[in-house]
């Protein structure tokens, strides 16, 4: 998303992680946050899945677990 939309946002993962607190369920913009997070993390999961196709066998398990955690 950063490359596709030419955005430069320092520490984006830290900022995104900090937004996911219990208070998010009581805010007006929670649907928007989840929608944008999905847009941001979907390409990341796709990239990892592609890497799993060529990764060594011991690393495929790690990548699949990571993708599974993103899906959950």
C-alpha cells in the first residue's frame, strides 16, 4: 500500500499496532480502521504466501503459521 499509493509513513506498523486497543470497539471509526487494516495487510499475506512457494521446507511452516495468524 505504501508503494502503490506513494505514501511515506514512518513506523507504520507501530502506529497500526497501537490503534488496536480495547477502546477501538467503542469508537465511531472502528469499521474504517478494520477496513484499512485489511487493505494494508492483505498484500503482506499474499507476498508471504508467494515466498512460501520457494522457501526451504523448514521455513514454510513458520510462514504458514504467520499467515494463519494474520487470517485469524
